[in-house]
C-alpha cells in the first residue's frame, strides 16, 4: 500500500471531510472577539482587599487575645527522700540516669522545715511543672548523701517512684554531673 492509497483511505474514513457538513461562518467567528467589549472587574479588587483585611484583622486579634491569658498553672511535682538505707553507692553512670523517669535542673527557692521547694530551670525528663517540692523527714534530710539543699543554689535532681535518687545521681549542678545528665538525656 502506497502513501497515496493510505491517505485516500484516511480521507474516506474522516467524517469531517464530507461535503455535506456546513461550513463555519468564518467572518462572524472572527468578528466576535474583535467587537466584544470586556467589562472591567473594578469591583472585584476592593472586595478581595476587604476580605484580606478582615482575615488579617481576625488573625491578629486571635493571636493577641490568646497571649493575654496567663498560662494555666501546672501543679508542682511532689517528691520524697528515701530512707538512706541503700548502703554503699557506686559511681553514677549514664545508664543509671537513663532509667529514671524524672530528671531536671532547678534552683532552691525555699527550705521550710522538711519541705524543699525548687523552681525548675530545665526538664531533662518528666513533667512540664515549673516547681518541684521535695518532702523529707527531718532526720532524712542529712541522708541525701552529699545533697545539702541550700536556698539560691542550683541542683540536678532525678527521681524514681516519686523519690529523689541519691548516691550521686542528684546533687549540686557541677560540670561533671551536668555532663552526665546531658549524655543521658540528649541522645
């Protein structure tokens, strides 16, 4: 089959090539776009601008009113001091700290009898509370094994079962203990 024969077959099968199909009114089709005037959408711009202004105002109002309310106070975490009957202690290790559910850095704000109040500066693990209260029996305060809480001083404190850990896992915020906490809780 030659190209001419193939072209003849395609023309015969093409329904648009029939002579009985009406010819388009080319003059009319070409004249419509040339003579039709488009209406400018001048009213659209102010409407869009007003909508954006209202939306922006609502967003700003929502943000500023949400910040005016004081954050809900979270209750203080309450911990106790163990009896000190654990005996001898080994040196604290990263793995020991990683097992503990509560760890934070805090500054002692008050020592009243057997109640020690700390303001949390940073939570390594545990809750979002801003304050922690450590309840200890008067004779147990001395058994904190090197944790002598003093007002105004900063401490690294960890706890398990709502009891402050001793044996070097809690204590003054020294560079060595802070390094141990950072190794345990930043990985």
